[in-house]
């Protein structure tokens, strides 16, 4: 499955917990991760048919942003 990556403003484990319901609903559990050790806080999403604009909207609803790498 292809993976796309996004630079985000997700900064900590509490932030990850806040975006978890939205991302699980959009792409499913186990199909995304956030690298908090990377200075760009990279969100990796395994995709089949997810549209980037849907991902941006899901994150914005919970107060976060993402830019495609």
C-alpha cells in the first residue's frame, strides 16, 4: 500500500491522542503514524483512496494542520 507523508504541527503524545479518533475514522487504525522524534513531526499515512484534502479537513477539525512532503 502506498504511503504519503505530511509535515504537521502535532507536537506530543497528547496531540496524537487528540487526532487519533479523526485519523482512525478516515484511514483506519494501524494505517497512520506520527514521528514525534522528527523535527517536522511527520505524519505517515498508508493510503488506498484517501484524498489529501479529506485528511487536511479531518486534522483541522481537531485543531491541527498538515502539509504534504
